[in-house]
């Protein structure tokens, strides 16, 4: 199972650069940022690209209802990201999420030679992702539900007569009481979003139960072991108290591969 590391795109370029360097040095498979509306995740990811040579570079994910596929293609070219390393995540809320993702992936694939990752929560989007994507990004879910979701993805791939895409899961990681408080706050914000509220209800868990909330670093390996076999790659989404280089480095070390 591969291991990735993810940051909020709005953090400082210093933290992105330092974390990307450390992730590559420690043997992580991928380094990600998100795309939170007013902040251009592609530009943030370019800071990581400039500091690394081998690690995959993911963006999870650009919403197609606010940034169309042509604009996404232009953004990738403008930031000069290395296409062979990019994991280009896209997604869409309802209404018409399935059609928008299908159409968006078709346009991007016709203009950009990179791997396209589709964000998926429910069974319908998982099956669509299996049909069209190079990878699928899960979010806020348990290892057990990741296995179920992976089955839906494989159903879609089989129906389309293609190889199943790689499975990635964003797993939020917090270390220490203050960071865990921040994690609980973020979980509450997501639970208030109807699609995510339904997602948590479907699984029968609270948001924090999908995360790794560790009091100390020694607890992290056992928590990660529960994901073995559930996905191809776990992407640790950093949640810290003060968002410093030192805090993010501590998370990278606590969850380091191998």
C-alpha cells in the first residue's frame, strides 16, 4: 500500500516546499494539496513540484462546476506541472454530477496527457469513476467502507471492459489534543454539508471515526495498518494545531512508509 501526504493549499509556500521535500526523502508515494475555492491548488502544487523530482503530485480535487475542464487544462499548462507526475483530481456535486464528471474527464483527457483522478462518495459515482478514471479518491470514510466502495469501482471498470483504476483515500491525521480539536471542528463542518451528512449516515459513524486522531506518534502505525488491503494508497491529510513546518514534519515522520 502506497502512502501519500496532503496539505491545505492555502498554507504557506514554505510549508508546502518543506513538506514536499521531506515526503520525497522519506519515501512517500505522493504529495497532494486541495483546491478550496478562492485558492488555486494548481499554483500551490507548483511549489511542491519545484522541490521534488520523483514523487507524484496530486490535487484533490478541482470542482468541475466552478472551474470547467478547459480552464483546468489551461491552469495545468500555466503552472508548468510535470505531467508524468500529476494526479489531476476532479469532482462535482449534484445536480448532474455524473454527467458533468463524464463530460469533464472526456474533455481533459483529449487535451492533457496525465492521470485523471475522480472524487467519489456514493455507489453511482464510484461506478462512473471505475468506467472512466485512472484513479479514484475517497474521502471521510472507514477502511470497511473503502473496501465496499472499491467493489463499486471495480464493477464500473468491469462493465466498461477496462482495468480498475487505482484507489486513493484521504485519511485525516491529527497528533495531540489541540490538533484533534481542530480535526473535530473540521468534521463538524463537513457533516453539515448534505452530501457528506448522508455519507456519514450511510456508514453509521461520526466524522472523526474515519480519521486517525492520535495522542502520540506511537499510535499512528497501528491505525494505518487497518487500511492495509482497503485501498492502493492512503493519503494522510495533515491537521495541525498551528500549521507550522515542525508540526507537519512530525506528522510525516509519524506516518512514514516502511
